[in-house]
């Protein structure tokens, strides 16, 4: 498996320092975040970004993210399409070919599953048409929070396997997998060709309904059964990217080189 870091892990670190730190720690890939990429490009060119990635021998494996697109208003969806197109234009120039799509939270808890599926599929079709213009792939990531419209892996798989959609794959985040109360055996039911990316992290022990993104910690520092999770991935033949994604404020304030080093050591413990 190849190892990457999501930019959320060092959210407050300048782009240049962030990329150098994760390279020095031994990571081969990076997931760039939308806002941080746009911020960097205020004072730099896309060519500068490509040269920075090349200097650090890093592959940009995805952009994060097309956020909360599925049930939002039409005005909000148009805004989403605008920034998504911009990211895809950038991706064309830095050899990134995947963007992660994240479903909406539920404003109306009484909405039917049928409605969730139909509207999510319709929005994914529009995004897929846009992605086709730039040879981009759409990864779909369920969120485990109780108020997310798509929180279970099986439901997410049902959506992306709709006959109305082109080929799409799942992005599984260990945080959302466990918070979403997906049994570990569910990994055995995912066709390997539909498993495109793994976000890895751990979390401090709390009731699932109380856990937030800020409670994420490095692997082996929390209570998730990551050893069995990784073994399941090996059993089904997954050999793609494993990307560390945390939203831990304490890490944002730390020395990025030390955080990157600690991150690599923590991941190696379970691989």
C-alpha cells in the first residue's frame, strides 16, 4: 500500500512547508484541500504548484472536496460546480485525476431513502459530466455522523452502482466507518474495483454520537480496531493509497516535520 497525507492533517501549515515535511517523513502522495489550494494560488501559479510537487516527488492523488452537494439548494450547487470546475482545471495541470464528493447532511430527517438516492444520483450525474471534460474520476465518501444523508458504506455503494452513473469508487475513512457503525465484515462485500482510497485515522474514545472530527488522533492513539481493518483490506487485495486525514487542532499547532514523522511511524505500526 502507498502512503499519503491529506492536507487537513496540517491545515495551518503553509503549502511549501507542508509538502517538504511529508516528503521528508517518507510519504509519496498528498491530498490537497480546496481552500488551501486556492489560498496558495493567490500568490503563486499552477505551474509553481506543479514544480513544488515535482521537487518533493509527491503525487497529488485527490482534491478534497465537493462538499455537501447532494441535497443542497440549486444556488449552492451552482457555486459547488464553479469551484469544482476550477479544481479540475488545476488538476489537469498537476496530474491529479480524482476529486472526492461528500453527501449532504439532513435538514429534513423525514426525507425518504428513495429521495436521497434519486437526488444524489442526479447531482452525481451532473458532476460526472463535468468530470468527463477533464478526465477526472469521482470518489464518493459516506460520512458516519448520525445526521448525514449517506452514512453507511452499503448505502453509498448502492448509490454509486446506479445504472445511470459512470464508473465511480468509494473513499472510506476509518473515522466515518467506525462512527457510522459499519461492521468490519462489510469490507468483504465491497468489490475491490470500487475501493479507490482509504483515509486512515483513530479517535479518542467517546460514544459515537458525541465524536467529532476534532477528536481524531494518529493511528494507534485511539480506540478504533485499525489492525483488523487493515488486515481486512489486505485479505480483499487492496493495494491502493492509504492517506492520513486528521482535523486535530493540536497537530495544526505543532512542528510540521515532527507531526509528519510521528504520522509515518504511527501508520507503520499497523501495516
